[in-house]
């Protein structure tokens, strides 16, 4: 898997599309707040970032920052909406996490 992430070999058609370098990186991207955004986009299909921010009770700037992170991992994208607004949309209906438990714990307390 790391060979694909490093670009050393090509991804197979049955292999995942999104890669995380650590469990911590995965946890940051799929945080509780981001999962709430994902669920709200799925359920409400908001017409704009402003509408999404209002629905989740966060500032537009804060929500936009989170959406940009999700976009970096191709989890969300933006559709052109009415009046030049950007409507956040999900690129996937579901996801699966594959990985090795444990890893290199040299020098780290258990």
C-alpha cells in the first residue's frame, strides 16, 4: 500500500482511492465535526457553504476550511449553484478503512 502512496507502483482497480499516511491523519480528516458535515451534505444537499454552516451551527469560514480538507482527499467537491454559490457535494456514498493494526511502535510507550 505504501508503494502506491509513494508513487512506486500503480494502483489496481480493486484498491482504495484515498490514502492516509497514519491513523492520526485519518482521524483528523474523519473527525466528528467533519463526519457531521458529511452527513448533513448527504441528507440536506445544501445549496451553499453558508447554508451548510447554518445547519451545523458553525461559521462559514470554519466550515469552508473543513470542506477544503475533505476536498483534498476527494471526499467532497463543489457544484456551481445559483448566484455563483458553491454547493458542497459528496463524491462517495460509503467508505471502508483497510489497514494494519499496530505498526511501528519503537520508542513509544504502550
